[in-house]
C-alpha cells in the first residue's frame, strides 16, 4: 500500500518516513508539507539519501489519486482544517496531531486554545490506543505521547478497580523533541542544556485526553494531578505516577491487572520484580516498559512507564494502528530493538 505523509518536515514526519521505509507492506507514495512551498527531501534531511523524493504542496485530490491512505504528522490546529475532503471521500486517514482526539469540541478549545474541528468530523474520528482498540475506522486519531505512556501505565489498574481514582498524581518528563521543531525561549539550547524545568503545570493539553480514556473504565474519575517537565535529552518520555491502593489490595492484584491487559501485547513489557525502567530501555523502539514499587509505610504505589516519544508516542504507534487497521500483525515493521547506547 502507498501512503502519503503530510507534515514530512517535522520530527514525527521524519520518523514516520524512516519507519515506512522499513515496512514490508507499506511504501511512501507522496510527501507533503501543509503549506504551498515545494522542495526535495534531502535538501532538508540529507541523511535520507538516496531517497531524494520531492516534498509537494498539499493537494487533497492528487494525494488521494496517488495513495491508499494518508498520515497527518502536522502540528495541532492544522489537520482539522485539511482532513474534510478525505473524510468526504471515505479515504483512510491516521492523524498524529491532537486535533481529533477529544470528542468534546469545547474541551479542545479550552486546552488547545484553538477552534475545534467540525462536529461531524469529530463524530467520525476514532481514538485508538492499539493495546486497547483494534480500529477499523477510516479516520483514526493517534494518541499523544504523554497520554500513551500514562494510559498504558494506569488503565489496567483503573479497569481492575484496585486503585483510588480521586488522588492520582502523575509527574511526566519529556525530551526536547516532544516540543516539536518550533522555536521558543524554553527550547533554546542554553535553557535546556544541564537544566530541567516544569512547563504547562496543570494545563497540558494531554490531560483531558488521559481523563477521557480512563473514564471508559471509571466514569467517576474527573481529574488527575498532572505535571510536565522538560529534560535535557533528545527523545523519551518518563512518566512517574503515585496512587493509593483500595482496601484489601496487594501487589498480587497489581500483577494480575497488568497481565490481564498485556499478556499478549508485544510492545508492553512489565517488570514485576520491584525494578523500575529507564529511558535507555526503549529509545529507538516501539516498546513501553513499566515497573512499580509499593511503599508499605505510606500506602503509596509508585509506577513508572517509559517510551520513545517519537516512536511509541507518535510515529511507531501510527504504524501499529495502520497494521491493525490493515489486518496485519501489529508488530509488522516495528520489531526494532532499543538503541540503548
């Protein structure tokens, strides 16, 4: 099958290109940027030689004529205005941005500070965290990086009803690529190198996405304490969560809850031996590694999940969603082991 990438010049677009080149049943059809300027891929990314494909201006009609599906790897606020012709023609779309993740348009307006997509578009969009959904929709909303790690970490425990959901605390940290290519004071080298800083405390746009997902298992869950920090690494998401167990719950219940959800899920690896994962275990791969430790003195369960924000948190997960949509094994083209060094 041939795929178009819209937003090829961003980090997720580049990673998507790399992964598609390694996929046995998927190939690049056309490459596009959301604007009107055309160029060649290797002018901006010489590491792709000899794949010197042309980056074309956006043209929905031509994209549909030359491809079998389209990936939107655009910043939030772009795909919602470009996706309509594809939806109207029943053309398969996988959107990596945040534009179609939230079912409530007012929630999108509040958290993203932008106008939401048309309600008809939102109704047709299907959010797909592939460990929990096998999605055959023609309009798939790919989860965000923080939301992916946090929901994979918490969902089994919320689903099993073994933790209190009125006092969940999440401390999430991201590498710099999670902020995208846009220039800002906070992403300036001298502000990031040898430094660590919090940003968007209680205001990150992935908060409603996390709550929306977890509410399918507990509709009483209304809020979480969620803080985000920028750390001086290129890529990676490190999520720490702190939860209280319900009465008569012990570590055996935690182990069972994770096994019930992930026993047959290749990309989620659980360490049940009180050993917590680190970023090197997953960078360069589509894996999510999870560990947990219980403090008997405080009654607090510490949980940790790590992912590569550009792969499992974005482009790799988009390929995983494609695989399931196309009836392929979910691991197809995604079995790369972590880089570690």
